[in-house]
């Protein structure tokens, strides 16, 4: 069952996971900073897709490192203003470019802390990397 079953009002329910590319990609040092998919991120996305989740990458998914991801991954330009209760939003930025949705579960992935003494915005969870976030999602889904 995919998004079509949900959009058509079918009874099949698929949990949707929105991925900000910042949760997937590491930047090399320097001003030209090349991007590459973080270690374990591709496998984590494949595990989520194989477990029946609908994984959606936000923004420009044509970026070179994101082409390495599983074929079953969807793409949208923007994050919806309101997420379904069982949806997830994973980002690597404390102040995400895609904003902060209402509903769902928000996860800050990685050790990115902004400069300065201001406290971080609240996230429902923090994970050290995408594989850790995927494991938490799979565990919570199994216990639901």
C-alpha cells in the first residue's frame, strides 16, 4: 500500500516519514564543502522502506548524494503544515529550512548545535545519526 491508498481514502494506513536532507547528508570541511550521504543512512532508509513506511525526502532530491537512496523513496518540495499523528519529521538542523510542522513526531538528527548561548528549539526526540533514529522509529512502531 502506498500514498495512493491513503489519498483515495483506502483503509490501508502507511506511516509517513519526512526526511530533511540535512538528516542524511554530511558536509566536508572547507568553503566548497562537498556533500555525501552519512554512513549508515542509506541502509537505514532501506530498512524503513522494507518495514512498510513511506519515506519522503524534502526539497531537491536530485542532489547527487541523494541519488544513492532506495528507489521506493518519495520526494516532495515542502513539508505540510500539519502532519498526521503517526508521521515523523527528521532534520539535522535545529532551525530547519522547511519549518516546524504541527503534529507528528519531530526528531533532531546529529550533533549540530548552533553557535551562541540560545537554547535549542524543542524536538520530540534527538538521535545521534539516522540509523539511531530509524531504530527508534521501528521500535516505537513495533510497540504501538
